[in-house]
């Protein structure tokens, strides 16, 4: 009788351990569905948003319903990032697990169109774009190259450009800066010119957020990594390089 009872207890304990292991495994990770909507009007889906989870998992683009699916994600807390034309760069937290309703809803703020910045003329002419490109003293993106970039944010296109880096601003902005910085804590931002008007630097101006400038709005880009290579009109302002943007 004692032997039988002992065997029963061992068998029961083994069953409990096996069941616990299966339950832990089943709840360790699972498919997750995220849906992105426009804040303030959740009937509008955020389409073609580039989604990254935990800074390393590239989940792809949202579909026509604003949905992206992740095949296997560990249960627990996560950070999601979304970049989409017409919307602010989005960072938020969400939790996945067995009792979390799907899809997980995330609302993204639309970009507020700011008043036109009063720039300073540089007397550059877009007609000289090809002439400067022929001189070969900078990195140029032509209209054909920008069309091929398929609407990406400028921060994505300019990553890894020689002599330049994408630095983070105080609100998570993506700002173009020189690699030749005085010290890591003080990035040196490039001068920015759009359609012949200098937007930065001048009094009261901040460098534009490259997450909010998209390739399908532009006809040409010029990047000068240092002042000596920049057009004469910009050399005084281009200590940390210069970025020239031309609209379509």
C-alpha cells in the first residue's frame, strides 16, 4: 500500500511539473497584432507606417487597416516605434500576454503643420544643382534616386553618410550633425537650406526634424560634410556641414 501511494504521489507531481512546463512554454511567447490609428479620429488607419519593436525587431509596414502582425513575441512589456508620413514620430509601450485583447490599439498624433519659417536667402539657385553635382564635392540625391527611395523619412535615407551622423534631439528628433563634434555631449548640427532659404542656423531657429521630411516631397538633396566643400554663400554658416533640400 505504501509503495502504491508513493508511486501515485510521484506520478502526480510529475504530471503537475509537466503541465506547468507546458503552460509556461505556451505563455512564453505568442503572435501579436498591433493596430495604429490616428489620434483624435480613430476611424482613420495609419497606413504604411514603418514599425520597430524593442529597437531591434523590424515588424514591417502597416497594412490598409493600420495593422502589423508579429509572428512570435515574448510575453511582457515592449517598446514600439512607428514612422509614417503625416504623423509624428511615435514611441510608446505595450504589453503582450495571454489575457491581452488583440489587436492592441495604438493612437498616433498627426503632424501639426507649423507656420512657414522665415528663412534667410542664400542666393543659391536650383538651376545650379547639376553644375554642383558635376563638381563632385558633395553627396547628391537626384529626383530619380528620391523616387526610388519610396517615401522614406530623410533620417532613414541619410544614415551612414560620410562625415555626417543622425543625432537625437531633446524630444527624440532626428537631426543631421557633423562627425567632427567638439565633444559627444554637444553635437554640431549642419546648416539647413530649403529652396534657397536658410532655415538653420539663425536666431531662434532649431534644426529641422528629419523624421518629418520625406523623400517623396523632394526633387534634390545636397550634403556637404564640411564648410570648405559648401557653396561660397554658405561657408560661414556651414562649420558643421550643410544640407540643401529642393522641393518637387
